[in-house]
C-alpha cells in the first residue's frame, strides 16, 4: 500500500489532472476476478456476495446475534467479499484442485493494489479453504 501511495503521489505531481481510481482496492479486485473469469463464474460469485451480505444482515438483526459477528467490521466483510469473488480464479490453471491454484494466484498477483500482505493472505486462505475440508490447525 505504501508503494502504491508513493506512485500515486509522484504521478499526481508530474501529470496534470491525474486522479487515481476512487476505490483502488475494489477496482484491482474486480480486475483480477475478471481477468481469470474464463468460465463465466464471476456472475455466480457476485450472487454469492449478495447472499452473504443478506445473511450477515439477517444474523445481526436476529433476536440473538452470534457473538462472533461483533468482531466482523466493514474491513472483514470486504475481505470476505474478495474471497468470494476470487475463489474460482484457479480454474484457469486446472479444475482439479482449483482452490490450491486460486491460493497461489491470489498470493502472487501484483494486481491487488491497496491490500496489505496480511489481507492478501486472508483472501487467499478463504479461496483455498472454500471447499471440502476445514483447514488443518497443525499446518
């Protein structure tokens, strides 16, 4: 994030009228998701994002909201959204074990601008563990 900030500052000083994207994180996220959307899965991922938002709203409005929801603020909700949008990018490499390929693509992509390394790790882990088994706590 610091590197991008320095680049944007330099560009704004050297190019008259330069304005960076208003939401560089969301724009870079959608760029990566679109770039690897070979089987038209982004539409389904966007639907999953909407369902997850509805689920969170319903859980928070319920009579006894789970205590864990108190820990989830807008930042974590955005990371969950990013994980949902990028969970199938690994299909470009191979459908078999695409979740592992998605982890590698997300972790090693230079496209995700404005994300801190820990946030990229969280998004990559969400994509890695979206299917079949729970994470192994020993690893």
